C-alpha cells in the first residue's frame, strides 16, 4: 500500500509553518508532517472490515489545507482528541477486493465510495458502539457525540492511496449505471446539496454563491435543481470559473473585485453605502448567501451582502482563527448557519440520506459531472496533481488522481 498522510505532530506543524514563510517547498520534505507511506497491505482488523482498491479520487481543498499546513492548531477541531495520523483523500471510488466474515452489506467486486473515515469522522457505527447517540440514531453520523472516543482500530489508507481498509459502515454502494466520474463526485455533490437544503431558497428569492471552485459550482447546480425558481448570482475569481457558472445556469456572474458591492446592489436593488474606512454596507441585499470559501474576507462580505433577516450558509471553511465583522448578524438580524458535509435530509415530505438523494439526482440528470473534472493524473504524478489543484490559473476545477 502507498498512501499520502498528515501526522498531527504539533512541533513538526509549527516548525514547517515557520520555515514555509521563506521556503514553501519544505512541505515536500521529511521535515513536514505530511508524507507518503509505503507498507505491505495490512490485515483486516476485524470481521466487519473490508479492503478497497481505488479507481480514482478527487483532490479536495480541505485535504490541500492539511497538506500545505494552512491550519491553526488552536482552532476548535484541534481541541478534540483523534488519531495521530490522518490519511488524505475522501472523494474516492473503488472496488472491494476483500471482505471480513462479518460484512453483510457488500461482496467482493462491489464498487463503493467513501462516506466517512475514522481518522476524520468516527461515529457510533465505525466504532461499533451498540447504544447509538442521538445523531447516529437519526443518520446524522457527522455530528456524533462519540466521535472522539477512539474506540476500535483505524483504517489504513484512504482516497490518496492505491488502496485502503475500512469498516463496512464507512463506504457507500455505487449503482452500476453510474460512471466512475459520477461516483467520485457523489461526496462533494452531497456537500452542496446538504448546504442548499440547510436553507432552501423559495421562489423568487435572490441567492448569492460566493466562490466558484468545485463546491461553489456544485452548490449552483444543486440550487438550479432544488430551487429552480430562485435567482442565483455566482461570484467568480477566474474566467474559466465564470464560463462554468454560466453553463451551469447562473442568472448572473460577477467578479469578486473591488466593485463587488456595487454589482450586488444593482442586482438586488439594494442601497449601497460606501465608506472610506472599509468596503461599505448594503441595506437590502440577497435573501440567501452561500459562502463556499469561508475565509475572513468572504465571511465579511457574506454578512454585508445579505438582506436584513436573510441567511448566510457557511459551506466552505478555513481551518484558521479569524477576525471578521459580525455586527450585521446583530443589527440586520442575519441568520448565520453552518453546513457540515451531509446526513439525513427532509425533502418534499420524505427523509433521505444525502448520498441516496445525489445518486437519484445523477440518475435523473438533475446533477451532472460533465466538464467538472478538468485534469487527471496517475497516482505516481501526485505532486504535479496537487500543484495543479492549488494553482487555479491552470484552469483547474476538479483534479483527479487515477489508479
């Protein structure tokens, strides 16, 4: 097995971050807490475990944040105990090659995608806790209150690896009529669909999507499928993102330059008040804003571009502590809510897991993978693949490793 990992070694993290200021290439050296592990294929650690050989895996911004150490060990997540080694990559589709005697949901040869990894999001099922917490009982395993107990073994490998071992509850079956490209996008599509359903726009509402990387574009696509009578504006940084947003049905595409507020005011017919000290403020803006970046600048803009009584959904995230202006939450009574990946959804009178909903939407053509995977690299070229994913000037939307 060959797998890319991140070690939660705080001294190494801090030392590498300090050196990176003058030598960015340090992240590729043994000094860094990231690396490539080559070990013999591990034995299955329990009867309900299985082995998967990967076929392809997308490169996600969260994995890039860990790999390039764009993280702060003082954020809330770091306060929770967890496994010391995190194997990177979770947008993976692969084929089961071995199953333990207790596996009931799968057989060898089945295609599966990763739904959870113990190092990142253990839950009652992966830890085989019989008395389920309230969140696991209802299917929202990412909110599990037992996630930091570290009971039971850790799987080896993940999506950025030629193979991995997993508890059977960590993977999701892929229907035969979905391609590998579609399957590898189930997880990020589920993130987007869940975000839209956290605050589903009503007919006629004005919606803003900040960020047009893969999650922003998939959020746009999900909005067009789930809230087709809303009017969606996409904020883009690069020309290829603008073209993609137009193809996916954005009603307006605007750049994130200095006149962003003036453009937003034109679209929403809001009153724009400029200021010599900051970017100004809108009164009367968008009904719903999906922040698919989540840094201090987009958080500031999201709250100022939402109308009074509007909603900002935090979809993207920065793993750093930040300072940004929260006063619009108070004096404009803006609802600011989080959207953590996926879970059980309430939609049109039924309860359905986000993965099942995404699969249905793919099969019906409501969601599409077309032209979203822009670059493919064999796993042996992972350094080039990671560098391409980091540099949006390459025209990258989704970069995929193939095996």
